[in-house]
């Protein structure tokens, strides 16, 4: 069996990869619907768009695009509701805490790279029960261009002081894999996440995992 090249740092997407944020995102969207006299949508309908934030959820839940004149007000409503109840039902996915423990034990730094804006990222990350905190956090407004541009991943690698080629990025969306490729990082698709309406098998990832702890089976860390 060929030797797998080890990595020196592990970077993760947040929504749908480390944390199951869909219930609180869906609740915020359904409050917007209630304001417009619309019935609540089931979580199963909204969950696939949870990694796409306000744009994806308003598209599915309100049939709105950013070009619609009603979009800014609905977006503001949604974000206000979400911030006010950002950690009601959100949890770490099963196995994430154990994976972070293993990374810590191996001396492998880890960080978060998300398109979530920093206000929401920092508020949520501070409330989640990490066994060890991330060594870097890069949000959607940290660099001029969010994912799928490589800028946020390259910034994270720089923050950690580790070459991008020695990092792996794990995410649950096509743009995560595109960003990793553009940054010359190894790319791992989290098939247990939200994944939008596309199929991880088509994303060109180096590996696909069906649970957080399955990452350890890739033998990327010692």
C-alpha cells in the first residue's frame, strides 16, 4: 500500500462540516416566513441550503434572489433573527470533539475557514463546546474574496505559519473543494454535511468521508 503524505494542519468549513447549524438557520428563515403570513417549511426542505447562508435559504424559503427589491429587507430580518437565536439547537456533529482531541494530541493545528460573516462566526464559535479552540478563524469577510476563491484558505495557512500544500481542507460544498484545489491544499468532502443539491462524488475531492471520525482513517495525521 502506498504511503500517504501526512499533513501539518487541518482546516474545516463550519456549517455542515463541524457544526449542525441547520436547525437554527431554518428557524430564522421560518420567522421571516411567519412575518409574511407564510407557513413554516420543514427542516428537510431547508437543510440542503444551510451552507449557503442567507442567499440560499431566502431562495428556497422566500423565492428571492439578491436582484429582487424585497431581498435586502428580508435578508436583514433573517440575519437579525439568526443572530438573536444562533445557538439554540446548533450542536457539533458527532465525532467532531473526538477529532479535535486527536488533532490536539498529534500536535496538528486546526482552524476554521467559513463564508459566514465574522459577527456570526465569532458569536457561534465562542458558544460551541470545543475541547480545544481553533488556532485560526477565517470568516467570509476576513479576505476580499470568499470561497470558492483560495484567498481565505491561503490566509488561514499564513496565520498558522504552514505552507498551503501541507494543509488539508474539509468541507461539505462544491465551493469548498474548488477553494482547496485553488489553494493547492488537499481536499476532503464531508458527505455527512448539507452538500446542497449536488453529489460529492462529482467534486473531485481527494477523499470523501461519511462522518468526522472517518477522517482519521485517511492517515493524514500521525
